[in-house]
């Protein structure tokens, strides 16, 4: 799991994005979202506010409780950019997520367990992600 350098910082003028995320998740119970965009467009600020809200709109949206796993890529930290690290981070968080009943057992007793060994995941992160 990677943290955010913007955790706890003020969140301005992107309340519309929180509402859009909220609407997307309402139509997709149990589903997920991947936030993507170019450098500097506000992905880290938006996701930090989603996970650790400091603004009133962020607290009202209360989306952080619905997050099962997250990952922040940081250009200055190569470890956060490694695909295998991303896959392993998400798998570990999902394994510990209380709302995903049976996920831990499935990970430990399936082909996914082998695919998520660090060396194997580094060799073929795409395969590990799909398992």
C-alpha cells in the first residue's frame, strides 16, 4: 500500500469530481473504479480526499469506507511505479479487506497463491493480476 503526499492537505474546487465518483459507484454496487489521467490533473488530490477527507463535501460523500484497496503512483519513487509492486499491494489489501469474505482463503488455496509469490509476480505481473 502506498500513501499519498497530499494526505491531510486542503482540497479545493473539485467537489464535482467527488460527486461524479459517488454517482459512478451508486450504479455499480461491489464494483470498482480506476482513476487515471495525465500528470498534474489532480488524481492524487482527488483520491487523497476520497480516502482521508478534509473538506466538508469529502466528508459528506463518505466514499473512503467503500475503498477495498488503493495505490498511489509517485514519479519520484520507482517502487510505486513497478507493476509487480502494484499487483502485490492490491492483493494484500484485498486479502485483509473484511468485506470480501472468502477472498483470503481463495488466495491461499488456488493458483493465485503461486502467481502472487513476489518472484513469480515480478516475472509475469499481468498473469498475477488476472489470477
